[in-house]
C-alpha cells in the first residue's frame, strides 16, 4: 500500500523538478541580471529564485496549500506578504 504512495510521490517530484528546471520567467530574469550587472548579481538572483521555490514547495508539502486555498483570510495574508516582499 505504501509503495503506491511512494511511486506517486516520486512521479510528482520528478514532474516538478522538470518544470522548475525548464526555462521560464526565472531564467529570463537571471539572464537579464547576468548581462546587465554581472555574475555576482546573477548568482544572488538565482539564490533568490531558489529560496522562493523552496518556500512554495515547503508549504505545499506541509499541506498548507489546501488550507490557504480554502481560507480567504490566509490567502489574502499571503498576497499581502508577497506584495510587501516585492516592495
């Protein structure tokens, strides 16, 4: 019974790994910062992207994604915290 869950988990983890590794907006901003400001800034940008992904993956693995999506108060709090972080 547990083997089914491990197989499903590994499948989802592999798909997410491929999605994160594929080029997208994160890749574009790292390239832009690399060309504009140099390698050091690109490395810092890459770490920032990785930390952002880590935050999202952590709360999803903990099941907070379901709680946040079902609670308008928590959802709005996450939006405002994200906006404050960007500012």
